[in-house]
C-alpha cells in the first residue's frame, strides 16, 4: 500500500504570498537585479582592463605599479556615498584591478 505525504506551506508577504501579483512583481524585480548584476560585472571587467593599461604604462615609465594616493581617492569616492560597505567594495575593486599589495 502506497503512502502519500502532503506538506502545507504557509506564505507571507515577505516570501511572495499574501497579495495578488506579488510573485510577478518579485519576478520582474529579480530579473532587473540579474540584469544589473550582469552590467556591473561587465563594468568591473572593463575597469580591470583600464587599470592594467595604467599599470603597464606607469611601470614602462619607471614608476611603481600602485599609486597609493590615487587608491585613497577611490576609497573616498566609494565611502562617502555608501559608508563603510562602500570602503569594502572599493577595496575589493582595487584588489581585482591591481592584485594584492
């Protein structure tokens, strides 16, 4: 004899239940986030390429690979509008673009 198990799930407004059209709105917004993420990744890759060119040019001219005063400008540019998480984001970008110091 086969046994059938039924699971009941309660949904709330937070996970998409509760109001008509909520799932559709969440789905559209998630698609928007996915598109934004693709664009952000493309921009980060472009930034990495530009940074590599700058580093090559600086080294060919006898300079150092990393310009610490410039990096401080970048950190400030992200920290001011985004707070402490902006600093972390900028540090991650700098590491992606120039490697670990």
